[in-house]
C-alpha cells in the first residue's frame, strides 16, 4: 500500500491546523454560516438532518489494519460507536460535534487519512475496483493509477472551483466492478494489439436526476499521457461546464449539449498544449507508487482443512460459495464480508466490528482491507485454508451473512433517516426487504439479484443500476417509492426503466415480493438470473406482477 | 385568493451539536418540538425568522416549518419534520432517546 511521504503528511497536517482555526472563528462568531459553509465542505463536513456528518476519504477503498482501528477509535470517541461505508468507498460519521471535528481530522492524519475534497465542486475521492490486485481477470492493478490521480487531483489549484463535483473511477478488469461508465471520467486499463498497457478513457457518465452512460472519448491512451489527458478533459469541462444551472452543470450534460466529437476536439487541442508541460517526472513517480503496491508473498498450504470444513458445516459451505470469489493465486480467495446482516443498516460497521476486521486482516489477509462501493468490506487476499477461522470470527460478530450478490445485499443511501437532501427513507426499506426474504428462506434460490435504493433523485444509492431499483420520493407529503427494472452495474452499464406508478411505504415490500415470485415462476431454470429473465421476456410480465389490478382492468 | 397561512415553528440546527432546535415563545432555543412556539400569524412568523437569521452564533439555517397544535405542544405535519423531531428510524439515536420526543409526533 501507499504510505504518506513527508509532503503528504505536512500538507494534511497544515490543512487540519487551518480548519481548526476556521472552526474556532465560526464558533466565536467571526465567520457567518455563509462564509463558513464552503470551508467546511472543502473538509468533508456536512450539516444533515440531526447532526453534522464527517465524510472521510478512503482512496480507492484501500485500508490497512491500523487505519481501520483508528476509524473504530474515532467512531467510539467522537461519534456513536459506528461508521457507515458509502457507495463511493468513503466512511461517514453521522453524529460528530462541530467543535470535535478538528480533533477527528488530526486523528485521521495520524494514520495517513483525511476528509479533503470529499465534498464541494472539486475532484472527489478516486475510486477503484475493490478486487484490485487480486482479481483473476485483471490486466493490471488499478491502484497505482488511482493513487497517481489522487495525488494529482488533491489541492490541484485549477480544479478547486469546478462547475460541479467531479468523480473518477479506475478499473483494471473487463468485469468493471468500479462502475466506470457511471463516472465523470472512467478509466479502464487495457492492453492494445501490440501488448502495451494503456487506458481507455470514458467521459460523461453519471446517475442523479439525468442518468447517462459514459462514452468512449479515447480508445487507447498511452500510459505516459494519462495526467495531461485527464487534465485536458477537466480543463475543457472547467471552461465549458454550465455554472448557470446546478442541474445542468455536470460533465454529462456538457457532453450531451456539445456532442462527444466537439468535446473530443477540444480535449485534443488542450492536450497538445499540456503534454509538453509534463516532463516525465510523473512517470518516474508512478513507478515508485507502483512499487508500493506490489503483491504480497502468497503462501502455499494444504486445503484439506478447508475441504473438511465445507463437508462438515453447511453454513460455512454456503458462505464460502456465496462470499468468496476466485483469486489469481492458487489456493487463494477474495472474501466479501457482508455488512448487510438481515435487518441491519446496509454499510454500518460498529467500532467492535472494525477492530475484529483489522485483527483478521492482519492475521489472515496480508494486512489488506477494501471497502466496496456496494458497502461491504473485502479481504482481497485470503488463503482458503484460513477461511474456516475467518468465518468463525466473523460469525461471532454478526458479519458472516452469506448474501454477497443476493437480494439482501442491497445498496441503500442514508435517505431521510440522515440526509438533508432526501425525499424519503431508504434504510428501513432495505431492512424490511432483507428480513422478508430471509423469513421466506428463498434468498439462495432466487440467486443473483441486485436491489439498489436511493432516497432522492440524486441517486447516491445507484437505483438506476439496480436489477430492481427503488427511488423514494415525497408525493404530496407522503413517502412514495418508484420501481425501475432492468438496470445493471456491469461493464455495459444499463439504466433501468421506470415500471409505473409508485408504491406507498407499506406497499413497497409486498410489491418487490410479487416481482420476485413472478421471476421464480417465469425463469427457464435455476441458472437464469432475474436480469437474464428480464432481458429475455421484457418488462410486460414483471409489470403485470407489480400492478395486478391494472392487469385485470386491461383484460376486462 | 392567497392561501390561508398555516401555523409555523421556527426551526434550525444547533451550531455546535448540529441537533435540531426550535424557537420558544420567549425567543430562546429549545430541543423539544413540543416546547416550540407555534406561530399562527404570518407577519409574526416572518419577524421571528428574521430575528433567528440574525443570530448566527446559535442557529444554523433557520426556516419556518409547518406544524399543528398537539396535546402537549406543536407537532409536525410533514414526515420530514417528524424525523427531525425524533431521530433516525434505523437506530435509537437522537431526540427519541430523550423522554418527551416520541409523544410529540404520536399523531403523525
């Protein structure tokens, strides 16, 4: 993993000291809220419904055990004993006092972490595939590229006041677990015909009120051109992007209004100006960063104990089938630790759970921990012989739910339980769906099915990309939930289609249940997933299940 | 014809805690909605909001929220204000951990 050098360390410390002074001036009355708000947002501090919220960046979702322990300590000392993993690989604390936040930031700086650029109209936390460095299908580990982009974008003087926020994601796999097509710039590490590694650059993707799938801006960019090229894209956006209308300010709208060809030409022209300014120092630096991400020394060990445990314990077998993916190294697996126990808040981890995760990663996981945009924790490198021990420890702390990729592995934004922007709740809907299907005991029979829930049109819960998406709205003072069908967060990225009228809060879980029972009736066999059945059959039979009364009326 | 004025409370978030606060009849800030001042006159509501906006040392982002008269004081009429008056529904945190809060939204 990358460790802060002296430059990073002093930059972050100075920023904390500066923010401490700013908080002091706000509390003394020297700064008004209007003056203070942009300063606090630059440091990840929001004011939500019930309290302040501190959003801490976890660059490309990577944590070491000491950082995880510090996150636990911070949650315990200054919050209510827990933290919340977000859909952009961050952690949020929901209850800090304003006067404590500088101390929290100092504690983060102690472990090489910060909250800078987790808000505001800047380049946000750079995200990446949570299976980075472990996936069998990987061209290259995306983390060194993501780290280079993190360093380039942090405090970049030209990009602190963009028209709107700007999100980058990097993947090194065809499977694209980083949802690059739903980002302002998506970066895919690819190999060309000559066998050289470079980047495919996607632009103009995003969810929110106007969901757009990103388009290819450059099919193959040589590695050494990355920073000047990305700088050219952001620079063109900074000039062209609309500052007159917040809802038209993202680069997806800039791209739609101007056309991808025009954007391409402007970027090429700007790139021609910028390229000579990059002397190659960035590439020397990249080589140093890449050395920090070298793979651990993989061990060899007997798998007898693992197989014996699978034979002896059906619960372990189910978990290791569902939550362990293939690893590129023999005998290893990638473990998805579910932060979605049935009935729990998706993505919440208590301080105790965080400490258990830190200890387990240290003992069994080569000290490497990831946070996925799906709000789970990943141990990327675990030898299968260690799985029974990990499973036992996770089970003792409520983290052994065998549901990765299943119907209860729901992405849910904080919704109106916390967020000031929300129009309805998300978390209780996720809780009730998970509890209902757990009670029915059909979750494993249903198989792979992604439900994603947002509590407002801004789509932090990625509802557009759910096989079943749920959007919570305020309809005449009552919570109302719209369903979208057929979305997919995979490499092709499909925006779901709205099924029809929304459902009241107490009707949304029964509606989902009708939909799922319809799928079970309609599927060809157990191997056909919900999304495959939907693609084969189209929306009609699923809409009929959602709106049975209407169906009867039409028939009559 | 203009719509009749519906009663309001002045509400904001506390500067240090971030907790939801309400203006009481004596102009002080209280944490329980049932102790808030239910203002039935539009001009008075606007005057008090202006006064709150002038007090940036305590209240952040003051605004007027619709409310109705309940058995022990004002109660919210919209679910967003009901959540603000109680706390999150997924965890027993926030105002609901204090005694008087749940009653204040019993009829919502």
